[in-house]
C-alpha cells in the first residue's frame, strides 16, 4: 500500500512537471507570435549621413582625350577615386562635400600615372618634331627632369575643380531625386534606389552610378 502511494505521488509530480513544461512552451510560442506579428519594418529613409567612393578613372581618361588627344594614348589612369560625403535632413536640405584626404590621395595617384607615361609621350613629341636629339639630351639642354615636367603639368590641374561641394535642397518624386543648389531651381531628376543602409543614384552622366552607404 505504501509502495502504491509513492508511485501515485511520483505520477502526480510528473504530471505537474509536464504541465509546467507545456505552459512554458505556450508562453514561448506566444512571445514568438507577438514579436513576429508586430508592426512592419519602417520604410527606409534618405535622412541621415552617407558616403560613397567614386571611381574617376574613366572621367579623367575622357578629359585627357578631349584636351590632349595626341597624348592620351601614352597615359593609363587607374586607382583614381574620390570619397564623397552627403547629408540629407528631414526638412529637405542637402549638403555634399568631397573628402579632402581623398583629393590628396587622388593627386598622388594621378602624379604616378603622369610620370609613367611622360617619357613615352616626350619621346613621341621629339620624334614628330624632327629634333635630332635624345630625350636625355633634351632634358639636359632645357635643365628639366621628368619629375619637374610632371609637376608643371600637375600645376595646371586646379584643385578646386575636384571640390564638388554643394549646399542646397532635394526633392523626391517616386523613385527619382533632384538636387538644387541654394537659389537654383530643380531641373534634373535622377533615378535612385534606397534601402536602410544603401543609396544608389544613377547620375545619367560621366559619373555613372553612385553607391552610397549609410554612416552609422
């Protein structure tokens, strides 16, 4: 009889534990349902700070081809980029600024590209001019070096031409965005795609597609 009662108590205890376990599972399930059926994710917003690395190899190559067509074939422009920072506010204001350090880095890389092609370019010029001298003789006669000629060429590139800073307003219509500097009207809309952390803008010109990431 005592043995029977002990078994009965153990059975009741197991039932209580099982009931408690089931209750815990139900609570976990309810929490999961409530969290998964909560409010939907908010629509991504353009408001905030963004940054993009802009490849300008093609842009500079085309510029060289237009301004110095005969020289373009001797120069290969690569590893040239600028970092562009942008900030959009809730009241439709926008500021864009090129990172100063990236301009310095671009000039350093541009100088390397110019130096790599300068010797072949000058040899071609001497040959076409009919000058009866080598490049070394020409440099000695004119008291110049490849480096000094590159520096002279680089001095003709205005730094402010790369400072693409602007302050103005923006306007969004559907999947298109327009920017206007202060005091100017919106005159061009560009297609864009927006997620919570990325902003992709098709400029429709030589700058191509700009891919921004949100600054945390």
